[in-house]
């Protein structure tokens, strides 16, 4: 349970680091106006991908991994690492937007598996609500760390540090899920 709580802190860091800062990244690093059709379609795609990621995670967990949650969360973290590496290198605006969309899908995969579903599995019938509060709360604590630290990081070191700062947390989450793979 504590391992999942730490992983959800990592999820919160990546989720909030991405969701709160990607519009500004598009403006400042990619020189794309928020009212441009490219940004508007990309932002809508990010939202839709997040919804689809939660649905896909549940199906993959049930059908492919015999109701185990951590393998699906591991896959989600790995997708985040790949997407954030693409964003870090920013080969083109098309690649960045594609990485944003897949990253949103992956973040929802992890979050739905850990806060939504693993809390019932690991908390059991009598402590599912407590586990949900712990896991989801840790995700928001990770988000609070982003809120206090990301602005300082970007102000002092620039956009080249944005994606790598989140990659580190996705790597930690992936390692934690590997430890729980068969749980």
C-alpha cells in the first residue's frame, strides 16, 4: 500500500506538471498561440486521450493481466517516459502534440489503475475508502510539489528542464510497479 502511495506521488508530479504547464510550454517553447487551431485541436485531443486511457487501462487489466493493476500502471509509466523524452527533444510540433496526446492517455492509465482500482484491491472491503484517500491524496501532494517547484525550475533553467524533471518521477513510478508486478 505504501509503495502505491509513493507511486501516486510520482503520478501527481507528472500529471500536474504536464497538465498545468503544457499550455505555457506551447506558447513559450513552441511559439504556438493558444487560440490557434493547432493548439485547440491538440488540447481537445489531450482531454479525449485521458478519458480513453482510463477505459483502456481497465480493459487491459481485466483481459490481459488477469485483474492485476500494477502491470498496466507500469506500461503507463513507460509510455510517459517515452512521450516526455520526445517532448524534451521536440523534433517537430507534430511529434510534440502526438507525445502530449499519448502522455495524457498514459497518465490516465496509471491514475485510474492506482487511485481508482488498486485502492479496492489493496484496501479490501473494509479499507477501500481509506486506501483511495491515501493514494489520491498522494497524487495531489505530488501536484503541490509541482506547483511550488516547477515555476522556479523553469524560471532558472528554462524549458529544457521541464520534460526531464517529470521523466525522473515516471522512472521511479515504473520501478515501483515492477516491484509489485505479480501482486
